[in-house]
C-alpha cells in the first residue's frame, strides 16, 4: 500500500491493483478497469479476439442483461465506453459522483459473469465485420495494416487490433469465452478511479465490489519477440481512391526504454508535438521541420508523426498525404533529406526548449478533466508504473540535443524502417 | 434494471449561471462571456463572427471557408511562420474555420498566455493579407482535402442527402464548396470577401479557464475594442426548408468500398423552433439513448447490421437535418432502410412510453455536471447561449425545461418534421456498378 502525490495504490488479496486519486473540482467520478490483454496477446486464427471480447462485455450478465447496462448508465447521466489496443483493453464510466456505485457493480460483475450468449455472439459477428469494413473504406487503414504486417513478421503487433477478416468469420463462441476467462482475472487488471470521493470510503466500496472475485489460473504468455530487421522493407497498396499516401514506420523502443523520451522529442521537432493521451488532441505542427519541408516545400498536403507508448518495441510512424501534383516517391525523397539532417546535426537549443515547453502544455491539457486523470492512472500501469507519468516532465527536461542525435542515429536508419505507399490502381478491379 | 427511479436533483448552482458568467458587450457589438475555472492551469477561447458560407456566391462556394483558413497565413505585421511560431512555441493552439452561418475560432493555451492568444486572434481577424505563396499552398491543401472528401463514403452520403433534402436552399451545397468552385476563387475574391463580411458586429468571444474575467476584458478591449469595420454586405437570411413531398433517394457509387454509408431523414427544427427541445429529447429515444436508442437496438443489436446506427437533430440557426446515420454492408442496405423506416413510423405514430421519457429526462439532467467538467464544454455552452439568445440562466433552468416536456410534445415534434413515407435517403458505397 502506498500513497504518493495524492494517489493511493494498493492490491487486493485476489491480485487486483487499485489506484485512487481524490479530485474535488467537480461532482464527478471516473472509474476505469484496465486488463493487460490486447492484440499483443493474440495468435493466428483468433486475431481480433480481445476486441471482440470487449464487445461481448456489453452483451450482458445475469444481473445486468444485454441492453440494461447502457440504459442504466445513461439514465444516471453518465457515459461509458471501452477500448481495445495493442497491449490492453480498458472500460470506463464517468458518472455524477453519487451514482458511481453502478460502475463498481457492473465492472465487478462483468469481470466474471458475462454470458457470451451464442445468439449475441452471432449478431455481434456481423457488427464487428461491419466495423472492419468501415475501416477498410479508408485507404489510410488499408495502408497502415499492410505496413504494420510488413514491419512485424513474428510479434503479434503484426495484425490490427480489429483482427483479420478470416478470423472474424470463423472464431467461435468458445474461443471468445475461453479468452475472456483466461484474461479477465483480478490479478490481470487495474482499477483506476479519480474524482469526488473519500479514498477511505471508496476503498471499502471497492473491496466490497471486487474483493470477493476469485483469481484464476494465470494464462500462459506467448509473446514472440520480433527479430532484428536487416534492411528496408517496402509495401505498396493500390485502390480506387486517387490521393496518394506515404507511411514510413521506423522500429521504435518500448515505452520504458531510456531512448523512448528522446525519440518523443525527436518526433516533436520533426513532425510536431503530440500527446500520449488518447483523449487529448495535439497542437498544430506548422513550425515543425517536416511541415516546412513537405508542405511549404510543395510536396504534401499534410504530415504527422506518431509515437506510441507500448510494452514491447513498436513503431515510430510518419504519415504524409501527397499533393495531387506529386508522388509518394517525391515526398519520400524530401522526407529523407530531413531524416539525414536529424541524424547528422544536433537539434538546436531553441528546438529542444520548444519541444519541452510544448510537452509541458500538452501535459497540462491532457490532465484537465477527471476522466483524463483516471485515464493516466491506469494507462501508465499498462506499460510502466504510475511514476512514468509523474516523472515524465522531469525526465523530459533532462534530455539533451546529444540524446536526440543518438536516438536518431540508432532508430531513424533506412534498414530499420518499412516504407508504405498508397496509390490509385493502375487498372482492373481488385476484389 | 426495471426498479422505479426518480429524476436526479441537481444543485443547479454548480452549473454556469448569471452569478458566475461574466458577460460584457463592447461598443462595437462584440460580446464577451467568461467563466473562471481554476481546476487546471489552462484556458480555452472560442467564438464566432456573424458571417459564413451563406454569404458565398453559388459559383464561388467555399469562399468563406477558404477565407477563414487563409486568415492565419499572414497579417500586415506577422508572417505565417511568425504567427505559428508564437503559438506553437508555447504549446498553444488557435484555429479558424467557417461553417454555414458563422466563422468560428477555437484556441487553447496555458492561462498565462491568454493575452498573447487574444491579441493574435484579433490580428488575424482584422489584418490578414492573404499572401500569395502561402495561399497557393493552402489552395493545394484544400484541393487535396476536397478530393479526399469526395472519396469518402460518409461525406458523399451526406452530400447526396443534402442535395435532395434542400432543393433551392443554401444547405443544398456543402459549405466548403467543391474543387471546381475552389478553382473559381481568386485571391482578389478572398481579400474582397474579408473586407466586406468580416466585422466586429455580432462577434462572440467566450473564455473558460484559470483567468480573471477582468483581465480577459482588458485584453479584449485592448485587442478588439477599436475594431471599427462595418459589415458591408447584406446578411443572408436562412429560408425555411420544405418537407419532402415523396420518398427521395440517391445512390452514389464509390468503387471498392467495403461498407455503405446511409443518411436518412428530413429537414428538422432550427434552434429557435419551439419544437426543438422536444425533438432533441425525442431523438435521444429514437437514436441515441443507451447505445443508439431504438434505432441502435433494431439495426445494430437485434439485426447485427451495423457497427453504428444513430440519429441526430442539428438545430442551429436554420432548419438543419433530423437524420439517421448508419454504416452497413452493401448487401444489407435495403434491410437497414426498412428497419429505420419502421422505427420512424413507430416514432411518429405512438407516443414514447413513460419509462422512455423518464429515463431520457434523467439522462439529460444527470449528465449536466459532466458537460461542464472541461473548459471546452463550458466555452461551447457559453457560445451556445449567446448565439441563440437563451439567457445566462439557461443551464440553471434547463432541468425544469426538460422536466416539462411531455410524450405528446415529442410526438408533435416528430410529426412536424418526419414522415415515414416522405423521407430523403442518401447512400454512398459500392453499388456494384463497374467503372472499368
């Protein structure tokens, strides 16, 4: 049990990790349950199973049958949702403070008692296929899926969180239920709450709601590390849409690696500052190096960078939408000039100071609401400890231009990247 | 759960109201609303000018949008780079864009930087020069964005709907125009449009965050108090929209799309229409409450046809659409259309049940504290009450307004705008036509 910076942390006897943070700025409480399971834990044949299980968690228990939960939350003036990601699955409810008991009751209930009714599995199959088809409508998704698949030959980051269509069409109810039972265990979860409550009283309520849940057998982890990459990989994707797109994905370190934050500074200088909070937008990037080179340089209509905090090494991705009068190849050439530059010259003191100022501001924005504060509590626990969040700015301020140059030279090498290009089909219709 | 429940009792004093919203009006008719909030060191500004795409000539549709986006490309004293350097170097943001009725702006900064943000906003609104090189780049960005819009099934379904639902009405065309109209807009057009239409009268500026209202007022007076431009063009009124006289449908073929997008409905109530609040509450029952209300239940939960299927009431200054939106497999389009039509028929035929009414009222009232949790939420709310002249006590009286709505009010609003046999349907997806 520990208490630091207003966050109370403990672990129940069944292994459930609990993080509580009192915030009394509004009569609101946000409650999140995070499970350490995502597409990282999936194997061929059942890709997308974590996401599908997340859908099934909304399909009812004996106590809260399908449809009742939605109505109960809405009726109490709350909102809720869930997300499945590479490393985790998270469920949250943000409620008026006096209604939060419903969130505790339903989350403890569906940690163990979801029905997975065969009829519900059947109808949800078409819903999830429809979700995937919606993604497929976007050429950006089709490109990203191919780049990710080319970048990871062995590791389960190979496939998209939504899963492959072949698996969505064939996965069974028993597959889903087994995945649920093996992963939705107290010892595999974090309960994170922030808001207008007393820690002592809330801990009692949490103990009452979750303390009686039996922990199960730990699942067998079958994470297959990605072997080193020995050369640039290239993929092309064609489709009916005319606008060309370029996606360049460099192998990146895990969130807890010492190189991760220097790479975040590099991203800020190259492509503009962005937040690691999924619910917080970044700021414009018109003074970034790549905006100047690609947009002001007349090559692309937009450019962005994306570095994701993950358990295992993932990707640092640069995406550009190509102007109609240019090609992906033109944009790649212009991009490479900037990549060479950041790999050979230290960034300026001004650029470094700016990146840190931007990160500080984004950090403040991303902690503004109670929902966001609860998000950070659990999110960081998925790939690090909460002090990753608490010490984030301090560690960022310690980064030097030499650190950025070092990570640039280590990670931004052609041999460590996958280049994806989307263009219009050159003829004939693809099925 | 079916046990009886009652409507939540809010302490309405925690909601924005006359005693914590500071409202000021400058002599040049700019209105400022501020609500202080010290829960985080950040501040949000948002607001609007009284000009928008309604002022665009038809052959130059998108002029207001292009002009608004060009404001930040350079002023008489600041270059494009200097503008964004001053914002991005402090981690702030500021964006300006145009909708149908208004030019809107939104910004965010640490509280200490608000004065800088307000002065920058004033400069780009008052003194833009629309420099040729930067506008040429912006033009290419717009061209790419319009191309991508035209390749997007959701956007195309909405455009097909608008085309049929608003014949001869300004809402018939998208406010951002087309590639053809973009090509027809010259830099001289942009500069003239700014000269004629951008003026302080009717401007609204709202601020929420860790700042003293008096300090905001001082900044605003300094930055905008002497803006004396007068709007030279006549304000374009929003005409009413006719209800469709029959079922109208347009299918747009987009090759290779795995999913079809469906938009189905009719012109709806403007914000000022007495039917508006009953329509919004009723719409929650039709296509929002829980996971998408009755329509979500029929199309997503029971039939498993769609990942999303929900309905919206736009409100706003004019008769924006009351519509259902769904993304479905191309083979399921007809089934989805029938299910939605059936739900609309049920909705206009029978009053909603007492239980539906009660639980949706509970949702509308109970969620209010959550809506005002963020500075963005507060700033948007302040803009809303000023734009539509709802009064500073609007949110404190809102629970009572919601409580007063009856099932009969909802069915009357539904019948006023929705007829299951006279709907507009816009669909975009791969219809199987070959373009090869």
